[in-house]
C-alpha cells in the first residue's frame, strides 16, 4: 500500500520540476524538441533560439508603439519595409533581426493562427529565411559568430518551425498534426524537413492522400 501523501509533498509518480530561470526551461524544451524532430542544430543556434523565446515572453516584442503611445501589431511587411529603407546600417540589421525572429516565433508557436490569414505559413517561412540570410551576408556589420548562427537559421528554418511548433503544442497554442484537417497536414508536409516530412506523409497516407512526389517502397 502506498503511503498517503502529506500536504505539499509531491507524488513520486508526478514529480514537480523547478527551473531557476525561464531560459533554463526553454533550453531543456528546445534541446528535447530538436532531438525528437531530428534537427541537428549547433549549440550556438540553440542558445540563440532560447534567448529569442525568452525575449518574446515580453509582449512588447510583438507590438510597436505608435505615435499615440498605443501598441499595434506590426505586420512582417512593415518590418521589412523599415529594414529596406533604413539608412543607418546598425539599425537596418536590427530590423532584419526583428523580422527573422518574429517570423520564426509566429510560424512555430502560432502556426494554427497563420493558416487563417491571407498569406499563410509559407509566407512567414520565406520572410524569416530571407531575413536571416541577409543578416548572414552582412559581413562588415555583424561578427563572425553571429553570421554563422544566422546562416544556420536561414538554412534550417523549416526545421526550427517544427521545433517551435512542438513547444506550441505543449503550451496549448498549436494543434497536433493528428488533429489538423488534411489541408493543414499537407501544408506542414510541404514545408517540413526530411524526418518530420516522413511522419506527416504517414499521416496523409492514413487519410488516403498521396503526397506529391512520394514514392512507396
């Protein structure tokens, strides 16, 4: 017979894990999701994404204060416009970084919401990849370590979307693939990296849909 639990004493079957920081929690979740999604990320890239996630716990990161002092949601096209026409090189890179980070965060954590927009998930993926690629190519204004991180993020952007999507599912902000409609699964399959694409193709086949280009063996 199990010993009765006293008040305030956690059950051994459901341990309570305490984290000393938000970054510590995000780091564990990101590493776990990378392993489960098959994303071979470098440690610097992992820490960059962890820091980005921590920064987005501040709601101001998703909004811009207008002339009236009110916060408005800023579309990616607006961020891109400011980046392209910003005359100061340093500020220009800040705009591109905000563009890449926002695109990755929204495409991963809030992918379900993006499916209901006119532009769709692929738009955010393209914008994010392009922004990080631009940052990676600005050799004279960004240190070498950051350029390597941005280059990696650009090349592996769809994989990071799936990693953040997994986190979004844990937070109750994203729908698991098995609960999406077929169109939603197909869209994710089109953008997903190889391992995740294989899993999503299995889900499509289970629904009687043959993904384009898939060869059965």
